[in-house]
C-alpha cells in the first residue's frame, strides 16, 4: 500500500467530513477518541475524532498535511515537550505557516482525570467517598511512581535529543564518480566525531545524574514527598496508571442491567460522564480546546 512520507496510510486520513481531529490511538475505539469525541459532541461541534497511531506519526502528518488539508487538526500527548513549544501550539493554533497541531499541557489525556476537584463531580464515585479521599489516593499513587516517571522522562528527553537532525545529506553528484569517492566523502564528514562526543556527553553518568535530579526537583518542587501546590507532578506524572488505580479503588460503574463494568470500559465511562458535565465544570484545557475547534470549524478556510 502507498504511504505518505510520514508513514501514514492515506486511507486512514481520508474522511468524508471536512473537519477532522486526529488523536493518539490504534483504533477509533481507543480511550482518547471516545473521550475527546464526547467532549466535542457536548459542545455541539460538528467534527469527527479519529485515531492515527502514536504521537510521532501524528506530528509528522500535521507537518505534512496542513497546507493541503487545512481542516485536519492534530492533538498529541505532551510527554517530554518543553513549556515554550506547548504554549506556542495553543497560542498560534491554527498556524498556516507550520501545522494545525495542539499538545496537551498535561502529560497525557488521562492526566486531566486525576484532578480531584474534577473527579469528585463524577456520579460513579462510591458513596461516602469524598474529594479528600481522591486527593489522598492521587498523592499516594503518584508518589509510588515518582522516581519511575522521573527516570522515564530522562530517557525520553535523551532519546529525542539523539534523534535530532545532526547531519545533512550530500547533494552534489560531481564528487561521487566511484565507490571510493563516496567512501572518502563519508569518512571526511566531521559530524561523525561531533555526534559521538554529543552522545557520550548525553549518556555520561554525571549528565544522567544531573538530569534525573533536576527532573525530580521539577516534579516535587524540592520536597521529599509530593504535595499539592508544590512542583509540577500533577501535570507530568504519567496519568494513565494513576487514573486507573484511582478508579479501581474509589469508583463503581454499572451498565443498563445493573452489572458492574470493569477494565478499560469502566475508565472510559467515568471519563465520558465527566466531559459531558457543564462547560464551567471542565478543566481549563478542555474548555479552551472546545473554543479553538469551534472557532476553526465555524470560521471557514484559512
């Protein structure tokens, strides 16, 4: 099958509806698709939400397609992205010069569902469970994975640094008459040595130790134990497993026959019920996403 340069199957991005928001996920039954579609539906926005794989695929598609498909929009998890890049995406969306890309301000979509004030609005919260119970559960679950997430954030950052475009391809064929010419040209590139030094520096014990410590301080605000109002752990701790543990502990979901719903379906039901709450009850980023997409859908072509 023919692919675009980004590795995306054209059939996966060809939609009958003119406006489409592509999000992370392997299928249209994924958590992100279901929840974001419910969020935009409650706002009365006529747009289809579709899964398009991992974040690097979506970002590549956003860069490649925004000129030819200005009514396609792209939303990815924050992961390691810097504050400045994230802020720029929201400020400039949609940006006809670059791409119609948005990046969650929190680490991933599930990270918005570990906000105790928001979760406490859920009709599925067990009886006699309170916002204070949600706060304690969120702190406990996040504390347990603090150093795991800090280490993984270091890995993601280093991995992305090593993937940066650090050498350009040759362009002039005049100097490439033979295989020997090609080999000589390859060996003569100074970038090999520079990249080796860069990789060695990034992977040095002292560098890794410094990066890990800085990440832990950023998450905790310099505290030994996580506290609300200290550090940015609510935004950057991985939300998916924390949300799952909180729901498993403190929530009950039943289907129309009164039977308990389990697993991923329970998570989706809790989240979808929350995004259907009045707009003023939604996290600020959910409100802003609705406004941006609504304005874009109703404004016509750029």
